[in-house]
């Protein structure tokens, strides 16, 4: 009886799959649902951001690639630098305004970033990147700007992109745009420069800043421990 039940379930699953996945994307040939023309990732590359008040820009105007380190980088420490296509922000002006559209974009980006659907995770993260970058590009005075930079850094630092130059850039931007941030951005910047980019002077600089400003004790302890080891090696 048990074997018959398993056989029937197998037949039902195969039959359902055949009805559900009955076509392939016209761009990338990924399996898609019956009646669809494109997979979700291909849709996201040209889909406008919808259902957010006041937002009319097309997503493709924000980003054509999820890897900012491939773009032209201007090597200058000022927060007002024109980097990665981001409009310059006035020096020493902190983003403090409560802007409703930016709030919507931030929550929307967080939703995409937290998606647990493994097979479509990269396209979800790409959509999150586009929303966080829209906050920086179009709503630079928003109090979500530094938070958006931190979320971008975490995405680029993660498994799906491993774009460590981009991650370091946005961790640094997070604390430049908000020196009082409650995020461990200085420690994380130091870790990326240390472990991935092997830029030990910048790693030491950020670890030292983390000791002075990080609100979480365990990150301060980690920063101090790594600083001691780097100094033992003569850096």
C-alpha cells in the first residue's frame, strides 16, 4: 500500500510539473510557467518600479549591472566624490530628511533582499540593489541614504556577488553619510579591506575608527584583536 501511495504521488508531481513548467524564457531559456514569455530575472531587468507613490523612473536607468567595481572609480576620500554613477552629495551635509518615497523604496528593497526563494535569489537581490541605489541617486537627503549604502555593501559582500570593492565602497559611504550610524560599518569596511582586498593600511584605519565609534562591544573586540595581529606583522 505504501509503494502504491508513493507511486501515485510521483505521478501527480510529475504531471503538475509538466503543466506548470511548459515553456522556456525567450531570453535565457530558463523554465517558466505556462502562459509566460520571460523568467522573473529577465522581467526585472526592464520592469519599472510599481506601486510606490511618486516613483516613475525605470529600473534600468538606475543600474545595468550589479557590480559597481566594474564602473569607473574616482579615487578620492571626500563624500562628495562622483563615484559609481552616484550624484555628488554636499560635503558635511548629513542626510536627515524623512522622505516617504525613500522609505517605501527602502522597505521594498529589504523585502527583496530577505527573499528566501533560493532559485530566484540573484534576481531578487538585483531588484533590491536597484531600489537602494534609487534612494542614493534620487533621494540623497533622505535619512535612509546611509542605511541603503549599508544594505548595498552587505549584498555585494555576500555569496551571490562577492564584489568586495563595491562592498568596501558602500560600507565607507554609510559612515561618511552618517558618522553616528548604529551600523558596524567601520568594522565591516576594515574586514573587507583586510580579508578580501588585502589593503592593510585601509583595514587598520577602519579598525581604529571602529574602536572609537562602534556601538557593539563584540565588534570592538574583534577590531582590537585583528589590529594586534596586523601590527605584529609590521603593518
